């Protein structure tokens, strides 16, 4: 197929071969790790800034404003300027905080996106880790972030932070369940947990269309639960500014605050990327059965572009939620999870299992 | 069974109310030409204030550097905040009579609440409200202004 | 109830009180030691039924403090002004009406704060706006050299 | 919901320590410098103690040194969202005390301004309480539409917020030639936008869950605490001064006093939305019929009120506003007391917020529509 020529496997393999021919295996591994680490670091920094800019513009357009316009053309350099400002700010450590935990929390929070991002295939061959339990790994690792949030809330020695941290804990622990279950629904359909396999299986059609009703329900649940898990509106209770001023990161300043901020946006990317991979076929182009010429044209668009187009579509959807809905109350959030999403999910797993068993999907 | 149907209906009606809300925001998102933002310092040239806008008290002078202020002090009495001070001086006119005229009409912009009472009560319409509104200053002393220009004198024919 | 009927009823019930038709509304001046019982009656008497305390203000006069109650009946829609003078100006004190109209709690705190009128039996008589060391600014003899500039 | 919370509070085994949290003086949802000292158990509010006075400006004391025409401009700064109604209260008081009959034109203009101001205030309330509940986009839509009213104000009286338009004896200026056309255009436009407000928030299921049944104020409590305005009317307390003690042009027009029954946050919300429709109706009845005539009667240079006590009540956007003036016959009043609606309304919050969560307290605060300088004066 045409899009195979956008495969990154030859590139990565030639780098690996070139390195291992000249260097010892240990050194090769170290250099490869370093390259990957630096690349991901850069990606997270740049993409985080891009997302912040996108959020500000999207939010502004929803609100009939223009958003940042002053720094650079259309305010493009605004987020970079903000980032420099955050870097230069004084790191204030309040007197009565638990120093060790207070300083540890932002690192735990920022580590999570680094871990999860490693299994995400951006394009054919562009994936750091290809586990056979990739999906499982993502769900397992992403719940580590809540520890950071709880630590930040506890160690800040601030009542608002504590309430924010506790809210966030209750919320994320609940919604982990829905995220996991909706992914399991799709794993039942795919029959594998390996991320690259799941993408490969969608060559003939995205799972959202292949799995029809249960897949659509699972997609809906995943997006809702994913929004909740990233602590974004309407589920932004942990930092509900009209109630708790800034919630768990009230006492943080400078780059430590930036870590929380960046982690939130990268988590947003990861949720969108997971939705893309599991439901919308990852880097697979959009194919419409029977329209061969249309499909060929679609194939000429590189996989990387497809992947980011889908990711941005989902990010836009999540931003749309945030800038439309009022915030839920903490008990309502838990009610939504335990009384609505969880039963729907359980029913949906049954439905999907029946469907797979009877071969009702395409 | 009925409660189950209610449960399902509740979910769908709930989602429907959410979608109507999203439709409203989407309508504005996809009509970016309807934005209401004015980019202020850039649009200075086109920005026109309404003619009654109360920005600052000024004393208009004509081309001969003449104003209409008689120095009666009614604006000073009527000002609720003490932002106007009238300093008068005595001069001897041609007929040899002593006459009190305005020396300095001092206006403390920083204390003014733009209530318009001075302009409204001025018997000779000597002071008016200007439409300027960029009153930010680095130094508070620059906000104390003398409204009558140096060397100005009273217009002919203004009733005293 | 019309104003005349109201005045008539109040006069017959309180012969010693000074009832008259004021400039706008009927007015009654009661003695400070009968205040609480009088107010209680105003609310509980079904013909009067003054259940809504619109406004409570304190006024500083040269020899006494006066507290003015603007009362309305949501049932009969009649309006009454009740005035009560304190015994003296140095240690002004009155009975509270908080138990009759809960809203009075904060109006009384405000009067205490700004005029220094003490209200007996008030559940929580603290200063409302100002701190404890401040004087009573609405008194006519209040002097503040720092914050008040006389012209 | 409330029963469950009640049960949780009264059950001993899950009782934890109470702790105090300062909400304010700098807090996004107190809309100014109001400080609420909350006694919380977990998220549940046990006691709300309002601490006011952070923006006390001593207006009552200042008025004792001012003449009557100078007082209205200070009342602008109390409830700055109902500044015209506050001006009008003082103007009406002086006119009634001097038995001055103002021209019909003045009455019409004042009433139209009252209702425009009420609309502007309710728009700001709508968007700010949307923001309190987490819907930030609502904030910008409300401000966008409020801008039209402020432009109309600015064109006629030269100010947007602190109007100082109504003065004893009439109004400061005659209406601008564009006034009627612009008001009619605004009404036409706003009639289309109001349903959008409902779509965005009122019908929204999250919003309904946040407000329905939250913070119920009964009619008896509303009367006892003197809670007036839309907040009181949502509880069924018929307290509309425009209806019961009509002033200016209100006797000439037909309008409904909207009354609620539930007294919960949603009812307070709904009532204000209904009031906006009603305000549009009132303006439509008046805008084409403004009689010709003077915009002010000539008052004496120095206004002296006859000795005595005067009380004037008007309906602002927040409730009943009263001015009590004791005059000793001089040009300055002897004592002025402003009965501000926010002051009485605020102190009912403790009564109804007990047992609800912090998020509900924010919803209650939002639907009470407090303006802090109005409370502190």
C-alpha cells in the first residue's frame, strides 16, 4: 500500500545498525536511550507549549475573543514567553510544608506522561516500546499521577490544597475504572493488548466503525472518563478556581507549577492518543469501503499526519467540553461514575463479548 | 422495569441537554468574524468616544486664548470631592475699578469622580467634559492640572 | 388597614406612647423599657402582623441616641416607623429585637459598630465593619485626624 | 440529598474534626472583598460567618458633609450595578420632601433606565454565576451583551457604570437622539439571545444538578431575614417595591411580579431569567411613548429639606433599597442611612448553607447575587 512508504522502521533500523556496527552493544543501548529520551523530552516540551497555545486560542474562539495576539504573529510565541517567565520565577517554598514531599510531587506528576508516551505509536515504526501488554501498561502507569497530586495536596499544608488533592484522589481512582473497562472492551474485540497490533488490526477499518454499537458506547465512556482523569473541565474539581482558588497546586510557583501545568496538557494528549489508537485506528488513514480512488488519495497522507489530525480532533472535543459545561460537584462526579458509567461499561463488555463470540462485528 | 426505562431516558435527555449547550458554543466558534474583541492601543485612530463621555474636565479656549471662566467658584462649591480649587486675583480695570478675576483654575484629576456637577452648574459654561480617557500617569503631581492657560483672559461679553 | 385605623389601634393599645401621622408614614415613639414587649406585640398581633423589619437605623442626637425601626407587614401591607430613644447618650443601651426579627442581628451589630448603641441580650454583639479599637464614627463628636480631612 | 447529608452529619462514627477555612477576602467566587469564615467537616459546611467591612467606605458619614445634589454620585459607588436606581432613590426622596412634581418625561426616562440597569445587572449576574459554577464561556457571553446596554448609557449620560444620571429634579441630560432607536435594536437582539442563555446553562443537566434543591430558603425565613429582590421573590416573598409602592412610571405600565415557590438556587436563577424578559416588556411599553417636555425642573441653587425624617424605597436589581434621611433644615442632611439589599440578603446565607458542600455554597452565593460595596457601604 502507498502509505507503507512513510514507514519509519527502515530509518530506526539503519540508525541501530550503524551504531551497533561501530560500538559495543552496551554503548549502543545507552546512546539509543539517550536519543529517545531527548526526543521525547523535546516533544513533550514543544507539544505542551503548542497545546497551551491551542487551548488559549480555542477557548478564545469559543468565547468570541481573539486570544493571545501580541507576542509574535497571532500570538504564536506567547506560550514560549510564558514558559520563559515561569522558568525565571522564584521557586517559593512555604515555611510549613513537608519539604521532601512538596518537592517530590511535581516530579511524580511529570514522570507519568513520560512513561505512558513511550508506548504510543506516532507512525509506523515510530514507537519506543512495543510491549505485548501495552494497553495494560498505559492504564497501570497513568494512575501513578494521582499519587503526585495527593502528595502535592498533602505536603502543601494548605486546606484548599488538601481538599483539592482529596477530591482529585477520589475522582481519579474512580475514573481509572471506566478508562480501564472501556479499553478492555476494545481489547476483547482486538484480542491483543499490543498497541502496534491493535493499530495493525484496524487496517481494514477503524474499531469505532468495526465494533459499531458497543465500540461507540466504549468510545463515549472513554472520552468522558479520560476527560475526568486529566482533571479537566467539567471535572476540574481538583483545581476548581471558584471554590478552591487553585486546588492542589496553590502553593507551587515557577517551574514546579509549570510541571503540573505541562503534565495536565501532556495527559490530555495521551488520552487523545489512546482514544485515537484504540478507536480511530492510530496512524491508519481513513478508508471508505468500495471507493478505491478515495482510499488511494487518503493513503498518500502520511501516517504521522493522520495520527495528529485524529489526536487534535479528540483534543478539540475535550476542550469543547471544558468551555461549555459548568463544573460538577464532587458527589455528582462519583455518582456519574458509579451509577452511570460503570454499569454502562459492564453491560457494554458483555455486549462486546457476545458480539465477538457471535462474530457480529465487521 | 419502569425505573430502568427512566434510567435510560435520563441518560439520553441528559446528553441531549449537553449537546444543545455545545451547539451554542460551536455556533460562536465557527463564526470567528463575529468576534467582539477590540484591540485597544492599535485601534486608537478609529476609536471614537461618545460626545457626552465624561473623561476629564477641561476649559475650552478660543483662538485668542480667551476662556469664559469668571472665577465665581460655583464649581468649587458644587464639587463633592474637593477636586476643584479656584484661585482668584484682583486687578484694576480700565475704569479704575478693582475686579476679581480668575488666576488659576486648579483641577485635581486624581480626586475627580466625573459626576458632572461642576459642568452642570457652571453659570457661564466655561468648563466642559472632554472625551480623553487615558489618564494613567507615573507621577501623581501630573494629575493636578491648571485649566486656564497661561496668559489667557476672559472672553468679552461673558456675564459676571 | 389604613393609616388612620393603624394609628387608632396603636393609640388605644399604648396610651402612653406618642403616636402620630408622620410626613410619610405613621410614627410611634416608645419608651426604651417597654420596647421589647411592644415589638413582640407588633409582630404577634394578627391585626398588625409586622413581620418584615425593613430597616433599622441609629441616629445620634445631642442628648440621646435614637434607633428607628421601619416595619412593614407583608400580610396587610401597612408600614410603621417605630422610634425609641436611649436613656442617655453616654451609655446608650436598648433591648435587642433579634429574637423577633432575625435580620435585626446584623442591623444591630452595625448600629453598635458605628454608633456604639449596646443591645441587651443580643446573641453575638461584636463590631461588624471596624476593628475593636476604633471609635464610633457616626457619632457627631467623632474626630479622626488621620482619615478625615475637613475643608 | 439533604437527608443523606443530614444523616452523615448526625452519624457519630464518621464524624471527623471540624476545621476553619477562610473563603476570601481574596477569593474568586466572593466577587469582591467579602470574607466568609467557613467551618467545614470534610467538604460539608457547618457554619458560615460573614466578615464584612473590607471595603467599607463610610458613605453614610460622608453624606453628612455633602449637599443633596452631591449625594447621588456617592450612591453610585455602593451597588455599582444598580447605580441608577440608587441615584433615583435619593432624587425621589428630595423631590418628595420638597413636594416637587417632576415632568412625565423624567419619569419615563428614569423607568427605562431602571429596567436597562436591571438588565445589565442581571446579565452580569448571569455570566458571573456561570463562572462560579465553572462555565467560563458564559462569562464572556454575558459581558458581550451587557456592552450594548453600557454603550446606550454612555451615549446618553457619559458614563458606563457610575451613571449619576438621576439628579434631584430630573435627569442630568436629555436622552440622546439615538437612544430610542438603540434601545429598540437592543431589545430585538436580546430577545434572540436570551433563549441561548437558557440553552447554554439553564437547561444543562449538570447545571440543574448543581442548583436544584440546593440552599432552600423558605418564605418565612426570607421575610424574617429581610431577604428581598429576586432572591426573596424566589422564595415566594412578594416584595417588589415597583408593584407595592410604585414610583416614577411604574404606575402607568402593566407588568407581572414574578414569584417563585421553591426558594432553591435554581428558582432564584430562573426568577432572574424571567425578570429579564419582564424588563424587556416594560421597556417596550415605555420606549415609544416617552412624552415631550423638560428633562428636569429647575431646582433652587441650594436645596434645603424641611426639618423631618424621610424614607424612600426603590427596587434595585438586588432587592429593596431604602434611603432614610433625617434633616434638620440645613443644606446637609443630619443623618443618612442606606438600607442596602445586599446587607440583609448576605446574612441569610449562614442559615441556608449549613449542611451543604463548598461547591453548593458557591452556587448559593452565585444565586444570591451579592455586590460587596453594597453590603459594606
